[in-house]
C-alpha cells in the first residue's frame, strides 16, 4: 500500500483473553478518521494457549490488511487478581510480538492515560469514551462492542500524544531555540 504525504495509520489494541478490541485510525495531516473497529471473541476457546495464538494471528492479519505505521496498546492495569493480570499481560505480549515481527513500532499507554487523553477524566466509563469517539470521529450508530472502542481509544490517545509531543515545543529556527533555551546558550 502506497501512502501519500503525511498519511499515517495507527492500529490500536485493547488486549484481553476473552475479547480483544481493535481500532484502525488513519491520520491525514492533523485529521484522524476511523477505518475499522472490531473485536476478536476468544471465549469459545477453552485452551488459554490457543487464545494467545488467535490473538497473534489476528494482529498479524490486521497488520497485513491495513499496513499500520505504529501500534498503540493498552497496558495491563494492576488488579487484585494476579492470575487475571498474568493472562492479560500474556495477551498484551503476544499482540506486541506480532507487531514487532512485522517491524511495527509499539507504544504502550496506561488505561488511565487513555481515558484522560480521550475524555479529560481518568475515571471516565467505557460508555463515555465510546460516546466521545463516536462524536470526534463522526462514526455512525452506537458501537456494538466497547472493547472495539477501547482499541480505537488507544489509537486516538497515541494520535493526541504524538500531536502534543510534536511541533509546539520544538524550535522552528535557531533564534527560536535560543529564546526557548536561554540558559543553554553562552
């Protein structure tokens, strides 16, 4: 797939061992748009290792279909159930390995960071995140699965963070650099 100008594709992943959500975000210049959102349902597989293989295969399929430049993934959160955390960490690791096997850089964001980036509140509900994304990306209808919007939220968070870290604080000229760094120039 040939990309034009400042076009970038970000694959967002919400890892899970029961349901994995994903979103594919296209960015043209500074304008994001949703390309695809969906879920991989894993409940039907009793074998945990088979679930991990399905996650790996689906992430590879998404990469081979959409050719993302980067992948944003939700980091596991610290919960009380250690076994659940370990399983979630494995799911995340398998998704990351799939991306890295295709040379796609991976960026990890804490759930709190994603919610805060999307809604302005780290305590936002999944429904509030989904509603914001629906309005922001101008998607039709209500999302079928909140795990899919969580995957898209990771991609949009990455877009917001990339915009924040690019441009405004970077000097545009030597004179601008001197103004922004008075103590570093002698």
